């Protein structure tokens, strides 16, 4: 693994689900690093739901990733100064309807421009979930940050995000035409069997089918060291959830994750947000502010490292329509396999699983009510149109 203290560090910040404080950490971490003399560029890559400017009190301007795509101007023009020392900002664009609207060449162009930014740290605030675009942005660095919370669904989704990232790394290493990809494609025909295999078991089979590429994948897994931040802690025992996630990742994914820190729930965050001031500016001595400063110190003291030189995210290609359909059909099984993993690993108790099911049942009921309401409105509108 090659370390370099002088290179720019790309730090993608992701979460398995929304509402766990991903943007809170991204914004405050950028300012904390800037206060220590580091040149930081904070980029809002939550395309379609961009609101990071509200966290830092930045007025939305015309310069954004969306305008850069449409107007084809110089990328440097959308890197805007902020009121905070050493911190620049790249606004997202809520006008981009969703991530799937980005074409492959647009993604490649964005990646290349992000990697060419002259800064000490480039913090990428990614959207929630496991869309392919988000996974590819997360894999721009082996040191990305995953934000989770003690809540059962947050823990599950945090683990599932890392599982998806590992499988994305797997499929980008075993490219089409390699014996290893042929082995994986054969396994994929039996999706139930595929979901029951853990990465350490997959490696054993791949090593026989394609030893050279398998060794490359093993090397990349050793380079891949995502960092976990547990947010919304209310009790010291909540921090145990981080240890459980780490244990499940190690046992079922063959992945070592690093524990970057925890942040206690702090009502000051709501007041800071209402004032459009980051917590580290609104009240730096608060419990939350001090937690962010500790995380910043750990990042500064850790040397940057990258994946091997042959691992080129620019070449990440979208799957064809048939593969996309297959993936959609496997999503449900994949999610269930994630639940199996963390239950078996002790990260999720039966009572917590029951609580999660109860919550999801309530959410489904609410969605059905909304669906019925919309359906009745559409029928009424259609009838009125027919009468006219």
C-alpha cells in the first residue's frame, strides 16, 4: 500500500439511508479542516436533492454541477469561495431529476475534473442509497466515510451499503472476458446460491478459476479501508453498534473498516441549521463540535493512500439493460441476505428485527393510504375531464 502525505485526499461521505447526518458531517468537517490551514473543496453530489448550501449558509448561485453539464463551461468556474477560511464549495443541482440521468461520459468527465482539483482535501457529500453512481464516487478513494446511526434500519442500511461497495469492487476487478467473471456469471444464474456465499467463500472459488485476477482483488480489498462514523449517539452503549458492524464486515465481506469516531445527538444542531451556521462555527465548544474536531484531527494524522494504479474509476461502465433488469430482480434477495448477515453476526437481535418490521409495516400502510388518495384524485380528475 502506497502512502503519500502530500497528495490531495478525496474523501467521499456516504450513508445507506438518509437522515443520519451525512451532510452535517461533510459540511462541518470541511470547515474544521479549513480552520487548521488545510485547503478544502466541499462538493454537493447529492444530485436531485442538493441542499448542502443550507448547512453552510451559502446562497445558491447559478454556478453548479448542473450548469456545468448544460453550459459546458470551465469546471473551475463552479468552484465558489465561501465565508469560511480555506473552504470552497461546489453546488449540486436539484434540477437534475435523478442520478440515472447522468450518462457514462458525463460521469467520467466529472470524475476527471474532481481528481484534478488543487486542494488538500476534496470532500464529496454523496446521496443516500446504493445507486451505481454513488458507489463509483465512493470508490474514488479507499478511505471513504460511511455515516450510520444506532437505529436498526440505519445499521442495516450502513452494512448493505458497504456490501454493495464490495460487490462493485468485485465486478470492476473481474472484468468481462476474464475467467473470474465467467465464474461469477455462472454463479449468478442461481441467485439464491449467490446470495448465500460470503466474500471469503467467493474468493476460494475465484482463486481456482482465475488466480491472477483473484490476487489483484485480494490486494484491493486490503487497500480498501472505509471509515465509519456513528452519529446520533444518545448513550455510550450505542457505540457498541459500530463494533458489531465492523465484526459483520470482517466475517461476511472480508472487509476491514476503521472506526473514525462517534457524534452524540445534540439539539444545538437544529439551532445552528436554523441560523444557517455550521455547528463548529455556531458553538465550537459543544459536544457535537468537539466530536467533529476529533474526527478532523484523525484525518489529518492519517496519511493518504489510493488503490493501485491499474484501478481506474474512469473506466467504470454502466451495465446493459438486461443486466440492470437482472440486478433489479436480485435487489430483494440481496437485501434479505444483508439482514441474514447482521443477524447471524450478532449486529441485530431478534427483538430489533421485530421492531424494524413493525416500522416498515407502518411505513407501507402510510404509503398505501397516500397511493389510494392519489388514485381517487386521478379518478375524480378523469371523470371531470370526461364530463367536459
